[in-house]
């Protein structure tokens, strides 16, 4: 097996990436559990999982939970670990802190598969129990829970073991995941307001949008030059999304690699955030029109009068944008629906029900950014909750906060490129 010298490794990197700061020393090791919808509705988790395992020698990785919306399952996590196993003989020459493949399999768990319903929690899962077990370990360091998909397992863990809350530091890739997991999110927001949580609804997009994309820093050119052909993990990464970088969950890992994780307001690879504000949620007591406004990324509830003659056996859903269902639940004489808009735009919806009076009724509402005067007042309810910087100067196009990640593109991709070389050859002695 050919061994590459350090000089050869550096020479293999892009000139534009030389001299950039390196991440991942043993001076500060963070405890981490990842909750992923890998194999579910978004294939970018495969890329982020490969990236995570490349840094597994730097982090104290304590759990990987399959928390899907849709078809993702534990087997998809194990699929990436199988590739890691092929590269492990090389990786362990670079650091004896890389976990064995069997150790990674042992901490990989299946989480929630079914929706918890409007309560936001349901039954304990192997994944939620594992979060509780990790959080209760005697360790002075906090446990960082990086949520890449559904937040149901975290909600279940907090419901079952509220004593774990002080130990947790949560980085939630929100936006679309919040849209699919709105009930679990709403439960956490209402019942655990003291939770330490970063809600990255759009900041994460800076990992693949904006920044320096010249030369081999492009989303496709980088993969071709620095990922494909670099061990089993590299080849596996390149088969997803046609060999184009998305890996939109990786900012949560980047947050721990370079920056000040204890202070979300400080700059770093995972973004720079502001305190959340109050007044983000909206309730409508009627069907709406385009003139009705709600905050993008907020929680929108429809509270409609329960029609006379409707039985408990009859089901009703609102379908948003022709594809996103919100099941109704009864609250006394009211039918309630819950939704979180992931984009600033007009959201149409239609009611589908086996109760004829409701079936086919339609409406629309407009999701828009909040007024800056609202965002300037930190929440009085959530003292440890942060989100995207609404300052237009921090945005990449329509994505608030994304520039606080994209500004680091050369650095985090440069470090990723050097890590990929570890899969290709052992460290020279």
C-alpha cells in the first residue's frame, strides 16, 4: 500500500486551499449524537454522513439515530458505515481516535418511523431511549444533538426524561425538516422553552450556496477533484446527487469544528446566529386568502369550527402546496391543523375529508419575513434559542443567515479535501 508524505498530500490540494486553518484538534472534543433522515426525503444526508465519519476521530460520537420522514431507515446509516469500514485501515493510521466500524454500528439506532400526531410525542423508540441514555451519562461536557431530519426522537426523549434538558445542546437543521416535523417541534417550543437550541432554517444553505465557487471550489468540480476516487467513502459520496455538493446538514458538524460552539452569536463554519424573537406563530380561525400573512418558518395553526354532524371516525386533512399533509385534531368544538412554511411565498391549501361539507374547501396565505423591529427584541420565553440572522447583509439571496456559512467555503472545503486524502492512503511514517 503506497504511503503519501505530508508534502505530497498538501501538494495534492488546490492552491487556493493552502494555508487555510485546520479543524479538529484533540484540545476540545465534543460529545455528539446525530439524528438523521438519511434515506428519507432528501438524499443529501448520505453526503453529510460520509463527511461526519471523516471527522469521527475528532468528535466523541456517541450515537447515530435514524429519525426519518418517509422511507429512511437504520440500514442507510449502516450502508455508509460499510464504506467507512473499507477506509478504516487508512484512517486509523492518521488517528487512533477513529472508532472501529463495529463501534459505530453499536451506537446506530432506529428512531421514530410514525408521526406522533398533534401531541408531538408518542411512544419511546430505540433512538429516543439512546438519546436519554447518552444525556444521562456522567460527563461534565454537554451533549450536542445534531438534528438533520425529523425532530421526533428528541421530542420523545424530552417528554420521557425532562431531566436531560440541561445536558443538551441542539443544532436543528430546520426549514424543510421543521415543516415535516412541525408537531414535534411545536411540542418542544411550548413545553421545553429553556432548551438550548440553534434553529437553522436557512443558514445551513450557505454550505452549498454562495461563497467562493471558483475553480475546484465549485459544487461539482470540488467533488470531481477532491472526493471521487478518494477511498470508498469518496466514491460513495460522489454517487449521490450526481456528484454535486449539497450536504446541507454538514454545517451542524462544521459548527463544532471551527468557531465558538458555546456562543452561537460568534462566527464559525456552522454559521452565526441571533436570539429568537417572540410572535413567530400565527393562528387563523377561518379559511384565508393571499392577503393573510404569517411569518416564514413560523408555526401556523388553523382553528376552524367543527361542523355539526361530523363524527369522530371521519378524517380530515389540509394539503399544503399539493403535497404536504396536516391531519386535523379535535380541540373541543374546533378542528385544528398545524403547518410551518419553509419558504417566503404564497401557500395554497385544500381540505380533503370524508365529510362532504369540508371536502374540497380551499384557501391561501402568504408567508413572509418578519419585520426587523420584531426580530430586534430577544424572546422573553426562550432564553437559550437562536436562529438565522435576519439582517439582509447576512443573506445569500432569499436565504437569511446563509452568508455566515458561505464566507468560510474555502476553509471548510479545504479541510474536507485534506481529510478525504486520509481515505486514499495511510499516513507516512
